[in-house]
């Protein structure tokens, strides 16, 4: 994928504007998502993540107001979203345990690696729900999207992640507000990168079918010539002879 300009401030602003315009519904969706993920001990974290991806993409694409029913559409991607959370969490956990086994020497290295991995796979949930990809191809595709712009997108990921986790400072309750802000910002970046920096072009109207040829008018038949009349003189003469 070609390098594309990362409009850092513009994308952050667009994401925050989306949140402000839909603050009530987004907070409700965020509350339900976090409650279900927590009550299920993380089992539903994947589907809730997929649901948030659907909700925020719909906002970016102007497909209506977010609601809880849209969030539950994430269950359509239960397996792939569940595996995405499970596998990548397991990878990071193993790396962290290995770093602890080295008396903490590798902890900084693992922490930095974790940030890079997070940035590389940040678009995978959107690819799972929009492109219907399995979790691993979605992760690889996300990496392809990020690599050409890895440094600016790493910075974008760090800023958005800090915004998303800032609410945890208020007994964790604030995450209900800050998490949907982060998801809106991720959705804006994803759509900008997948659409080439603008809204998808509308399809050109199909050309009109050619008009049927008008048949040429058939030539009118020439009028039949009337038979020539015999001269009256000859008729009279013949009658005289007959008498």
C-alpha cells in the first residue's frame, strides 16, 4: 500500500466531533459493551469490540444513529473477534512472562514491542467486520496498512490509546466516555486510509442503450400504367366494313 499523508490533528478532530454529535447513544453503547465484556470474564470482549467497530464505521459513513442493536451485530463475528482477542492477548502475555523471567531486563523491550504490535493491528477489528476476514488475515492486512506510515500511525495510536484509557483514572468509570472517543478516532483513520483520503467515488451512471434504428420507409409502388385506348377512328372503320 502506498504511503499516504496521515492528517493527525484533522483525524483526531473528526473523531471527537463524531462523539460529540452522538454522545448519548455512544455512552449507552459503551456502557453495555463494557458490562457484557466484564460479566463474561472477557469472553464477550471480542464480539463487543466487533460491535463497536460496526457502530463507529456506521457513524463515519453516515448510516444513522448508533444503538445497542447495532452493537449486538458484533455477535455475527463472534468466532473471529474472540480469536483475535484471545490469540493476541496470549502472545503479549507470553512475551511479558518471558521478560519477567529475565529479572525484568526485557520488560522495557516487551513494552515497546507491545506498543508497536498494538499500532500494527489496530485496524484488524474493522477489517473483520467490513471485509469479512478471519482474525489472522485481518491482522496481516492491518499491518500492511500501517507499515507505509508506521511512525505517524504509531504516534496516532499512542495518542488515541491514551485518550481511550484516560477514563480509567476515575475509578474506571470514565472509560465509558473515553473508550467510544477512541473508537471514533480509529474509525476515522481506517476509513481515510481505505478510501484513499476521501469519500469513495460514486459510480458513474451507466450509458443509455443506443436507440433502435428507425427502419427506412418502403418505396411506394409505381402506379400501373393504364392501357392505351384504341383510336375511335379504327373502331368506326371496322364497323363500316362489317356492315
